C-alpha cells in the first residue's frame, strides 16, 4: 500500500513533499478551474459512482454495487471526494476514516479530463481533508510495485508499505 504521513504537518510541508511535476500540475488544476467537493451526500455519491463504473468498465472489471458504497457509509465514517471541471465530474475517490488513518480504497477518473489535472487535485484535497480531521496517515491504497498508479501515488508524496499476505494451507 502507499502511505503518506500527515500527523502534525502543515499544508505547505505536505505540498512540498509532492514531486515538482505534481506541484506544477496542481497549480495548473487550479488555473483550469478544477473545483473539489468532499462530503457524504447522495449527489457526491452519484457522481463518484458514475466515474467509478466508467473506470471499472474501461479496465474490464465488473463494478461493485452502488448499494455497497451507500451501506458502507452507514457503518463507518466515509466521505466521497469529487473534482469537477465545468461542473462535470472529472475525478473522484472514497475515503474511509478510522482513529488514525484516512484510507482511499476506491478512486476513478474520466480520461477526457486528464489535461485538467483533476485527479491530482482530488488527491491533494482529500489529503488536506484528512489533515483537518487530524489523521496521522493518508493511505492511498494498494498499487502494484513500480506501476503507473504506484508512480502517481509516489509523486503525491506517498511511500510504499509492504502488506503481509496470508494464505490458508
């Protein structure tokens, strides 16, 4: 998994840990008018789910049911973050909170908005939101070592943390 330690850090310190290209892309996202909204309401969930199903279909993976995400939010502290370009959902993610960790298990984006850097903006704002909630760690979720999502998350300041994989005999 890829984790970013955020306990007692300022936004400036965390922003400074982002790779130079990500900092430049985030400034471009702001210039492009990317607007991020974070909360737990049906409108944000609908926009996340639209992007999520689009992404899963693009990857050839059946999407999980929307009811799963809605029900999960009834039992754990969960927020949906959506980045908008011209009022259209461009990138989104789900963040689950516990005492110390803000965990991002699901993310999605519409590739037609790649040049707006909405994906970078949504991660930045979700990290900042976790800092506001005084979490110690922002867990960006699993990524294959060295792959594209690994590189994206590494450039957002996250470091790899090995996971123990248990198998029954």
